[in-house]
C-alpha cells in the first residue's frame, strides 16, 4: 500500500485566517496544513478518507485522478465540506461512486447534500451509500475495518486498511479509544492519529504527546501524528518526538 497525506491540519487549517503567530507566518512548507485527509492506494484500488474543503487543491497537487470509494470518519465540516468536488471523480465512471460511513454520518450527508443522493446525471456527484457499521468490508484488494472512537458528541470512526500483507490505521479525530477498538489498532505497520496541540488538553482531541504515547503502546511500526494545529511548529516538535513517531505534513507518502 501507499498512503498519501493529502492534508494534516485541523478544522481551520494552517495558517489560520488573521493569525500572525510564528507558525502561521512561517516559510517552512511543512507548517502549511490543509484539512486532514488521506488517500490509500494498493495495486488496483484507490480510496479517499474524508472529502474536506481543500480536496480540490489536494487532488491537483497529488495528481489524484481516480477513486474507487470514499470513506468518512464523521460529519464535521472539515471532513465533508468538499463533497461537491467528488463530481470530478464521477465523470469517468459508469457506476455511482461508493461512499462508506456510519449511520449518523450518512444521515447528515443525505441531509446536507440531498440533491446528490437522487442524482442520475453524469455531470454531478452520483453517490452509492453504504452504512458499514462495525463490520469489515473489502473495496477492490483492500480490506477495511471500521474502528469506533470517542470524539466529542458525534459518531466517529477510524479505519484499518490491509492489503498485500501491509497494514495501516488512520484515526484523525479522537479523544479516547474504547478497549475493543484498541485491539483493532494493535501491531500495525503504521498508525496515524490525532494530535491537535503539543501537550495542552482538549475536550475532544488528543495532544501530540498523548498520541505518541498511545501509538507506541499499541505497538505501531511507525506512528504518524496528524490533524495538528498552528501550535505545532514542525521542526521543533519533530525534534522532541520519541523514536518511531513522526509528524505528518501535506504530501507525506508512506509505502508499506
């Protein structure tokens, strides 16, 4: 598998509008973070996790031309607001574009984008909705396992992807992980997890330090901290991370 970090920022992105802090005014491209999303590729399959508001530019930057399915972690706007950009991935398809999500997220998508779920015209998004619950499923040659986690008050899940003997977990928004979900995340080749601030507590997100400790405890071959805010300066925080843990940046590619 190849994992492409399309974006690794929090809901407002980095730089933030109207902010003159050292990170928001930095010239280091690794301090510029679009909203969190990844593409997961195997030999014959490409999956997108979340369609955030920056999807247009992320897809152009990474030459992302084709999708076999879109998976959603939850319905917060920084994860769904680029929904209409999916039309470009429907133009070259004869069949509708499969979407996978939990029941609450699918309900919100149907509410926000009701026009799309009754559309049959090839010029617009034509979704094929699948409620996955907590049951593993396959898209092409990638096995996907939903991983329920606690993030605020909305139903939220991460995912574990397996293909060709490789495994990758992606949990971009999380405060606590139920023990049943921890079992699904143990011993992965790579695991990407939420780290909003360095060590400051947040009611619905882990910190970088908490995320790093959690990924090490779960035995990840490589831990990747994502969904980071403007409180995270790439170079200085990278130097403080334990062995086997790195910070994500827009455009990071992992080959597993």
